[in-house]
C-alpha cells in the first residue's frame, strides 16, 4: 500500500514545514554545543532530538505544540546541564565520563582496557589510522569522553599538558 490516507501525507507535509524552522531556530539560539558530541550525554541528547522530531512528524498522537515543547525542553535541559558543568566543575563527575588512559609510553594498560571494554585490536586500529605502525612509538592512547580514541605519538606529546585531565596520565608505566 502506498498510503492509507492522503490526509496523512498532507498532515506530514504541514507539520514538517512548521516544525523544521522552529527546530532550526531553537538549535541556533541554543548554540553549537547542543549538537556536539563532546561526551556521551551530548550524543544522547542529539539522538533524542532526532527521535522526538520523528515522533512529531509521524505520530498523530502528538500535537504540534507538544512536539515543539518537547524539542525546546530537551535543548533547554542540555543547555542547562552544559552551563552547570562549566560553572560548577564538581557537577562534571555526574554529567560526564572521564577520559581513560589505555596506553602510556608504548605500554598497554590492560586493567584500564578491561574496565572500559576496549580490546587491544581496537587500540592497534586507532594507531594504524593515525599512521603509526609501532605501539612503542606512542606516548599515549586515551579513550575520550565521547567514546573516540585519541592517539598521541612521542613527538606530539610536548609538555604533556593535553593529558592534564586524564587520570593516571602522569604515572609512569609499572607504577
């Protein structure tokens, strides 16, 4: 069946033409951070926005006003959580994961890898994607708060200040 009711297609067209500009305005007003993937919480909000938009467009049970309120509420909550994390740093423990050091000075940190469920093959893949063939040439591999792996070669480490927020980054292997 191509469609159940032609009125449903008209409803979808009208709702999309109304809600899309509202969503664009909400996102522009809230700033770039709203759709960032800086951490898992940001990603979840982005997925929730997409899911909410789909529900608004496809469900007759959700009014346009309810849908717009839901979008605005999600964006407002994300904005408030990000503002709280910036203004009151202790809240970051609740809102954000901490980066995890998986390799330091060419040595894998197996206990850390097990705790965050990252396999050695995934670290090797990240190293290869950065053009590094030898783990011994790496200063660090960090599982970031957004789930990505950052690879830092010995030549890139410099003073190590980029690892300042990574727990155990100053500890030497075997300590």
